[in-house]
């Protein structure tokens, strides 16, 4: 019983830390990676509640699907900043 409470408190702190990192991250790619950590820790909470199917769907749908989609969108829409600046020789 005590170990369950300690594990819950630990993963609750991990979830809050990842979620705070998502909000405070300046880079969108890093925010997406932190979102993956937050969603994975939510899946751990489902396992602790003995809802393994919901935990598996959390990982497959959100971490595996939505997060990969966000990561690809960030990678494909990011422009290289060195291409935007024209070099002028004086």
C-alpha cells in the first residue's frame, strides 16, 4: 500500500515536470519530445489503475500517432535560417 502511494507520487511528479517542460520549452521540437514523456507517464498511471488496454491505446494512439505527426510537421515546416539571410559582399 505504501509502495503504491510512493509510485503514484513519483509518476505524478514526473508527469507534472514533463507538462511544465512542454509549456516552458522555447523550441517546438523539444516541446513535442517532452509531450511524449508526459503522455507516456499518463500511460503509467493507467497501468497503475490496472487499465492495461487503455494504457496500450494511450501509447499507440497518442505517443505513436499524434506525437509522430507533430514531430514530422515540425521537421517538414521548419526553415533553415541560413537560407533566409542573404550574404552581401561589400
